[in-house]
C-alpha cells in the first residue's frame, strides 16, 4: 500500500507481488494484517492471505479465509480458483473440480482455471472432457504455450497421435 492511499488495493497487490518475488514474507504478512485490521471483509486481502496460507500448507486457514471472502464476493472467480487449489492440497478431488468449474463459469477467460480443470480431467482419465474444455478456449488464448502443452497432454491421454 502506498502512504497516500492505504486503501489502494491495486497498489497493495503490486507491492505484495514485489515482496513475494523478493522473498519478504513478513512484509507481505504485515501489509495483509494491516489491510484486514482496517477492513476484515476485504475480499482481495483475504484471497491474498489464503493464497499465502495455502503455499505454506495451512489449508484449513486458507479455506476459512476464502469462505469469508466468498461471503463478501460470491462471484469472485479468483477466490473459487484459490479454493480449488486448497481442496487439491487437502486431497478433496471432487470439491477441487467443483470450484474449478465455478471459477471457469464465472470467468471463462481465466486460463489458469481452465488449465487446472483440464489437468484434473487428464488425471481422472477423462481426456475427452479435457479436450472439450480446450476446444472452448477463447481464440486469443489458443496459441499460448501452456494451452498448447495441455492439449498435447490431453491428446496423448486420449491415445491420439499426431
């Protein structure tokens, strides 16, 4: 956050990303704690905090924070995507799939949700479903390296040789 506007969520997000790259976890924790003390319902801060918690293996804490964020902003695709990752960490595969589908339904251009759902289908030996999801990829994303790689894995899982 900046000194001029401590409520500037965009500036806070940029600063958190920078601190993350610099491995300054305490500074990230401090920024989020200040933001949540100021506004305990700040969905962006709750999602960022949950993402950090999930990265530390604190899945139950992350789940709690994400559910609180979703209470404030039920249509947050990023919160559903992060919750899917939490459920993956907890070993709850079906809940993971449900959250990925919600995230993608809310924001079809969210490539991270699409690719995680594709990988989920490939792991579950459902390559046809994975390929169908990839066929629905927005045209602007079809040439992304990550999408091409996901398609190759799904094609291989389906037994298709090119």
